[in-house]
C-alpha cells in the first residue's frame, strides 16, 4: 500500500504554492488572461497507478499534464469530486516512481477530454514537490507560459 503523509492539506498547499511561485517568477505574482491557474501545466504523458481510498481498490490511468500542485489524468474508471486518491507515477525523468496523495477537484464531462480528472496533491514529500517545480519551471525545459508583466501604472 502507498504510504499516506499526514499533513494539513491547506497549510501545505499554501506554503508550497508561495515557495514555488516565488522561485518560478522571481517573487512576482503571476497572472495570465489565458490561464487562471496559480501554476501553469506542462504536458506529462505517463501511466498512473491509482488507489481509490473509498473502495480500497487499484486502477490505472493516463496522465495528460502536471504542475507542482496537481495532475490531470484520464482514469480507467470514473471518480467523483472530493474523492481522495493515492497516485504512483514515473518521475519526470522516468528513473523512479513518485508517490503522492490527492483529492479529485474536477471531473470533465463535457469536453474533448471527457472523463478526465483533475487531482490536487496534498500528501507529498518536499523533494517530490521540488522535482515537479524544476520540471515545470526549469531552465533546461521548454517554457509553458509566457507572461507579460504590466509596467507600473499601466491599466491594461
């Protein structure tokens, strides 16, 4: 069974988002008219093992994209909002598996990705979070979001 990390979900999410956001943007708050997420996503295609904590069963799915706070995937079975899951998927370099806990925050039912599930991470060790930040924002990776920071006084 995948180990769960007993942490306060809200405080971990806030502390990590502030740290990674500052690292990725030089301390500036990022906003984009194209993407209202706190973190941009980066394509990440990998097989994901999913442990359903309600039914105690394993299933699998295919990851579509990832950011330091969550993962979008298409599971083999349906999940509902609020379900907690344990996920295991290859590291961003494919060298080992990453293990995290998360909560289903969105289920796409009327889009081209019908059945896709957005999972927000909450049970994650710091080194995993750091690896995901490097993957999404690293200098050696392609940029996934271009942000034009308005000049002071610009009301555009």
